[in-house]
C-alpha cells in the first residue's frame, strides 16, 4: 500500500530478513500465510540499529505471540497471529487494536496472494477504527466527509485511544515527503473504511454508515484501551509495558510546541479548527 515510499535497498533487506526468519522459525511450510512490514523501514526512516517490525499472519490456531530475532545489525520483532485473530481484532476489538492498529500506519503486504491479503488488511484496519473515527467526524458541521477529513478522523481517534501515539505520528509529520505521504493516506484510509463497509461514497464526499451511539463509543473505547495494554503487557512479559511505551514514544518527539503545530494541522484537516 505504501511501497512507493520504500527504497529498493530497504525492500531487498526486508526480503532477505524474511527469508532468513522463515527458515529459522520454520515458517516456510505454512500455507496461506503472509507478512506485513510496518514501521521505519517502510518510509526509509531506519538507522543502522532500527527494529524491523513485522506481522506474520497464518491460518493455524496458535495464540498470538511475539518473536524476537535479528538480521545483520537490526533487531527484528515479529508478531505471529492467525488471520482469524487479526480479523477479530478489527471486527470485535479483541486485542484493542494492538494488531489492526498497526496497519493504520504505512505498511506493505508481502504475500503470494497479495490482492486478497491486502484487501483483508484494509478491511481489518477499517473495521477497528471506524466507530471511533465516526465519533470524531460527527463534530463537523458538514454531513459529508472529504478524504482528508477521513484520514484526520482516524488519526484523532488513535490519539484518543492512546495519547502517546501523537509522538509516533510526528515521525510522519516531519517526514521529508509528508505531503506525498498524506496524499497516499487520503487514498488508503478511505479504501479501508469502504472495504469495512463503514463509509459510503456520495456525490461530493463520503458519509459514515451506522455510527455508534455515544454510550457504545464509550464502552468500546474503554474496552479497547484495556485490551491493548493487556495484550501488550502479556506479549512483552512485562508489567511495565505502558511505561516503556511512553518512554520510547518520547524518543520520537517531546517538543510540546511541535506537537501543538501537528495537532492543529490534523484538526484543520478534520474540519474541526472552527468547531
């Protein structure tokens, strides 16, 4: 979905790393499995010690797991889970968006059946975030949403779910090709919401379909937040997962003025600047 931002060197590195991991972890024999690469490598933001972040989606019944490996100078983090668990995380918020939220970020799908697997990933992302995004969107005066509105709605919804995600988003906001990246997000995010059957195109924009009631938004918000930190602590085998997440996020940005500028940009794109 965001392959145009990934250099050939990064693509080649990820391909070699996946081949190595597949042999090492005996992933090669599994049918209908695919990989999703997200994080710094997709946007060429990595340094010589950056983590390579991967989802490994398969059809077995194993519970989600976190696997650590390495390749050359780079640590590798792999989240292995079934396609059923991934879909449940989108449809039912089973893990609070811990997995489905990752594909609201720039990513690429590596698969033998890329079209179908990419559509699954699109649908999962849209299913998870749509109710929260629609709750942001209802604050606009306009009943119709533009593509930019939809992207901004999903970002503001993620800030509501996890305030420290704003620090991570600064990596995109300060990217040298951010304008191009935003334009691509204006294509991908609406596709996710359409694939999830959560928006409908109109003549001059889009409308959200079946938005949640205020009470349902609140319940889903609390449930998702609790499940996100629960599965994160479990997978990292640490009661300090939240503290570690916050500390890591501050490496990306702790400039309050820059964060305010970014927030103003997103709110303007959401059509909320003069609400």
